C-alpha cells in the first residue's frame, strides 16, 4: 500500500508543475506578441535595462519568498534568453 502522505505531497507537486507549465505557456504567448510588435516597429529584440530591472525585482521577490535568489536569477535568465531568441527569429534573424 503506498504511503498516503507521500502520495498527497506528490499530487501537490504535480498540480504545481501543471500550473507552472500553463503559466509559462501564457507568458510565452504574451512575449511572442511583444516580439511581433518589436519586429513590426523595428525595435531591438533585447532590452538589457529592462532585463536587469526584472532580474533585480525577481531576486527581491525570491528573497521575500525564502527562495534562493541565485536560482530565481538563473531561471529568469533562461526565460529571457529564450524570449530574445524568439524575438530575433521574428525579425528574420538567426535564432
């Protein structure tokens, strides 16, 4: 017989993972629209100033949430890099 406590924990983890996937999908839909807007208006695919502000903001949120700020920064940088790659692709660049 499986451990009921462990099963409940795992179900919660599964629910959180599903939520993360859907939230990331929604985020990428929005950033795709941003990329299309930037391409249509000849705006650069990256905005280093905004990226740095977002990273600092996320690090502060992570600290408040008792989450490792280094992890949160790596996670956001991964997402930012993927978004920029999509934006460059929308502009017809390599990516």
